[in-house]
C-alpha cells in the first residue's frame, strides 16, 4: 500500500511529542493527518472544473501543569514546529487549571489499529487512476443530452480521496486509520411548461471504486426533479409521516446529539438524566456498529484513541448509552464510553423491508424526500422543518407537495414510531432506513 | 492593517519574478487566465465554560491556491508549501483544465487595476492587534462578561463564552499582472446561556463579530451582549407555538435580514444564473418587488464582518445595488460570471481559504430603509406573527423556496403583540415574498452577529433589514 504518511512525517510527529514533553507538557496527544483529493466537476455534459489537493495537519493536545490547550499547524518543518510548540505551551500556562482534563486510561486505548488497513477501507486502485480515467468516470455518469427536454441544468462531481491519520500519545498510543473514498453526485434542475424550476440530486459513495454506482446517478437526479413537477397543496393537519431513508438522519441526529456529553453536561439537552430510562417506544432499537469491516464510516478508535465497540444506544426504547469522552465523564462523574456515535444502525421493525412496504402499511399520509432547514432546539427537543415530498393514499404516491412544514418535539415524534424499514443505503454514515410516524403536525 | 508589499513577499517567500514564473506555468497548457492566492492565517480561541477559561488554542493555516481558467472552465490546485517545486506542481495540476491555447482572455485584461492597496483606505484597521500579545490579556473580558450575564438573571445555570479571532495575510496575483495584498482581522464573541425555571430549560444565544482588532473587547460590548442574552427570556418561558398556516409576517429590523440572504441573495448570485438554475435567471431589468424597495450587497461598511478591501480575486470592495426601486438591476459577480454577462465584476468573488476557488458570494446584504413606521406595520395586521430572533436559514435555488428558523417572536392579534411564540419555521418562495412586501419601515439595522454562509464553502457575511411586512408566508405550528 502506498500510504500518504511518510516515515519521515511519522518520525516528525514522534519528535514533536518528545519535544513537547521536554518543554514541560506532562501529557501530550498528537494527531498527524493527510488527505489527497482529486475532483472533476461537470456542467451540462462537459468538464467544468478540476481540482487537485493535498492537505496535511498536525494537531497537538497539550496537558501542562493541570491546564489544557489544542493547537494545530499545517507548516510541518521541524524548526517551525518546535517554535510553535514552545509558544503553545506558553499559551496553555496562561489558562485556568482544569483538574478534569486527562488522557484516557491506557487499558481503554485501541491496540489493533497498527497499519491503518485493519478495516479494509483502502482501495489500491486509487493509486493508478489517471486524469483521463477520472474525466471518463465523471462524464460517463451524465444524463445531459439524453432526450429529457425539461432538463435545463445538470451539475455533477466525481471525486476520489485518500485519508491517512495517525494518533500518538505520551502513554504509548499508536493508532492509525487509512481509507479511500470514491464519490459521485449530480444535481439536476428541470423546468415545467409555466417556467417553474424544480431541482433534485442523487449521489453515491464507497470506499471501493468497483462498488460505486456510477451509472444512473444523473438520471436518478433528473427523475427525482421531474417527479416534483405539479405540486398541489394539502390542507394543514395531522398526517402519517413517512421519511425516505435518504433524509431520515435529520430526525435521528438531534437525538444522538442530545446524548452527547457536552450537551448533557451543559444542561443543553432534552435527554438530560435519561440513561437507563424508557423514553422511547418498545419498537425502537438503535445500535452503534463501528467495527464492521469494509463499511463506510467505521473506525477502530475515536479522536482520543479509545477503542470503539459495538453497543446499543437505545434498546427497546431504553436509553443505554451517553457519548462521554474522558473529560466530560470526569466532569459528570460517570464512566467514560466513546466520544461520539460512529456507525449507527436503526433496527427494522413493523414487518417492512422497503419504502413501498412502509407506504402500504401507513396507508395515507405525506412521504418526505427532503428537508429544507436544519431547525431544532437542543434544550427542549422542539423542531420545525420545511419539507418536500409527496402526498400518498392507499400506499401509492398521488402528487408532489411543496411549501409544507412539520412541527413537533422529538420525544413525542419518536413515540409515534409506526415502522422502520430495512433499506438504509450503505453509502450513508448512519444506517437509518425509511421511517414512519403517526399523527404528525403539518402546516401548509 | 495593510502592510508594505515586502511584508507579504517575505511571509510567502516569493518575489515578483517567482510570481511571474508561476503564472507562466499555470498558462503553459493554454489556459486563458491564471491567478494565485497566498494565505497565512493565524487563529486563536478561548473558551469559558463552568466558570473558568480552561480551554484555548491557536492554529496556523498557510498555503497557496492556483486557479487556471480555460474559457469558463476552472482548474484548481493548492499547496500548503510555497517552496518553488510544490507551487510549480500545483500550477501544472491546475493547468490541466486547458488542453489547447485560448486566444482571447476575457477576464479583466482590458482594464487591469495595477494600483497598490492604499493603507489609509483600509476598512478594518486593527487598533489593538490580536497577535503578538499574550492571550492571557483577553481572559478578563471573558470573565467579566460571564459575571455580568449571571448578575442579570438568577435562573441562569450555565454560561458558555467563546472568543475566536483570526488574522489573515493575503497576497494575490494574476495573469493580468494585477498584484494586491491585504490583512484581514476578525474577532467574534459568542455567548450561550442556559436558564432553568422549575423543571423547564431554555437556552439563549447571541454573538458579535467584526473585522477589527482586539479593541472590540470593550466594556460596552460586555454590557451590550449581557443585556442581549437575557432579553426576552421571560417571554421565552411563556412562549407557545401558534396555530400553523399562511399568515402575514412582520419581520423585525436587523436579524430578519436573513430573509434577504436566503430568499433573494443566493438567487442573485450570478453563478446560479449563469448555469440557468436560479429562479431569477431571466428576470434582469424586470420589476420583482414593489417600487421604492432597494436591496444591496455591500463590501464597504467599516469593520463589518462581510467587508473587504479587495475580494478574493483582487477586485476592489464595493457596494452593489441588486434591486433599485423594485427592479432587478445586477447580479453578484465574480470574474467568470462577469465575463459571461459582459459586465464588470462586482467584488463578490470570495472563498473560504486558499483551498477553494472563488465563487460569487454575498458580503453584507441589506435593504435600505423605507418610510413607514414599525408600529404602524404591526398595527395593520389583523392576525399574523412578528419575528425578530433567528437561528439559521436555507434556500433551494432552483425553486426559490426558502426556510428559516424563528427562535422567538410574537403573535399579532388585532394589531397588537399578544402572545410570545418560539421554535417555529417559516417557509416561503423568494420571488413571491419579494413581490408581496407590503410595507418597509424607516429603521434599518445591519445585524452585528456572526453570520456564516455555507454555500459550498463557509464565508463570513452579515445581513440587515428594516422592519417589513410580508402579506403571506407559511408558518409552522400545531
């Protein structure tokens, strides 16, 4: 494997660690990372832009005399970094002491992330891709000029990247993660007979090029845009809400955030003091599965180097986990877990596999295929989102809807969970399938 | 502060000959235009949480971006090193966008602006520098601000204060031999307070952000932010959600400018129009809102978060009227879109950092004051809502549909503010909302908050508006 981080750069990171200790930091954590990106942009069937980038960063977390600071630089010359570290230690000494800051206990650290390849997330084919091949990959996915007269603009991007990172600390942590990512995405705008515009997108991503669904990406984006032509209004009221897996994360991410240590410790969470309580319905189980080989987004360790593990987040409606790093767990007097959710999977329920199964089970209501606005209150759990989607009756889509809003509170919403399908797209970092909820407030 | 040219050449270890050679490399494959963007940004931050300033840090971001244009096509590459070999590789990568010579350069070579930046015209001088002084000198500001906030309301259980500052040294050069340099400071203070009343929790946030030096950390700012973060908390605890549906909306002066940003500003950015996706793509020169309304995007406000001496293509900062007397008169242009439309660039070519190619972006977007009185606009509404505190917004460019989240406002009944409301979304259509503006008050406020626009890249902006009445928008509710 032709990894991005060189032996010289790894040696430099080790030197910085030793140098910081020699200059007075009692404990140190260093993360060295590099990303190589190649991108081809396409506009209306022609290459519109190309981009080539190599990013690198060295981040230091310094524990000095009971104080703590975070620093980073992308100027990786040895002399400059030594001066930077000296200044950084001086800055940390000016801060107020914080006894809760510490490195994780050594037994919690990952010991199985040695060469970065353990999760099979690196595809060597990225090393031999030429500029011409990348152009072909980008242009080969176009739908422009294929006879859809309503299509007025089509913009797309193909990209591939290599990410290589190494985390070291002063108690012997050595944790490396290497992955490739191949992505294709298109946005299409169509025009109806009255001159109204409708746009939509489609995309795919994979750690392996051969598993990237290139064909049909732009065509799907165009079809999704065309499907929105002719929206009709639906009166305000309570409807069954079905949320397409493509956008269902919008309803779960605030729940995961509310279980995050910083929100909980700062009392800025509607799930404060929820651990062990049954606040969600019996039919909701959410797992974190961070160590599934080959799966997008999986990691063997978090940003502190703590080993990830499979665990329930919510099990049969009971809150089983807070996301607590070393600092927050010390502050809250709780056992540390992991810094954040990694590879979330919502378990299917209600006997549905596909979106069509869910629509049939729901009968009538509103199918949401996209959200407009990212609006919720973390302290109260109240939300209000603009939506786009379709009115469905008897399990079948009737017509598109537009300029509608859903409003509610997350706890109330999740307690109206009707069904969870089994159709989450593997390219998503969170495996959240199509969801259905009863009696949701819609405004139009 | 704008330094002498030598300061920037020294920072990036270049000279005029190196710049010329690098541009030549960029054009070697036949590109029609090449520009270089050098950046050295130093960041600092301090965080007060749980009563102590116990977290902070500093960060350095340094590099060069090379853009090569072939017609309207863009090749872009960047390097985090300004060693000749690295910059040269970067220029050659960007040059690959072109595969044959393009004879005519449409990108600004007709009237190149070769004058040097004028330090006396600097829109954001630092009276007290952020860098070169111990960060400990900023600690008392955070501590005093926390104390002042806590003093004002006994229901406060947590206060978080975040101070972030940055200073960017920028050097720009292009194949029209235009050489510009700039130093851009930015200071931002953000406060969140958590209030507890019985078993109810509410949060309130406020922020201030300016292009200026550390002189912004004043006693006046402490008093201003402390008052702002506790203002209206009683109403917040009492607030309910209104019954949803379509209704008149009075948008309070200041932060309601997010309406202009989301509903109109993005649709006026010329790249969306050049590509044909914007709902305003064929509306130039047409009446799009009532007479008397003027909407502009301004890069010239001293110390404003969105202001620029030069944009990120080296075009002088300027004030651009997009709507005059209700007529759409200009899009917001970078060099590419300006060449496409045959007009002058408007100084809106902006980028997040050297890692990004510039694209048309807003600066400070606002509507000029009208002649009505705010109280009269509220008084004219039978049943609707008044809104003045927002968290964010979003727009779908093609459709023109926008949404923004109202943190706080009031129900209007029979011309009076009767019941506080909170946590509601408002959704509408940009062209329809513009056409439906039924009154503009005489109280323009440009909001001083830390607004950031996230179109592909994050750039600092600001927004403002006088109190306006819109006849009909969809309000989320129960």
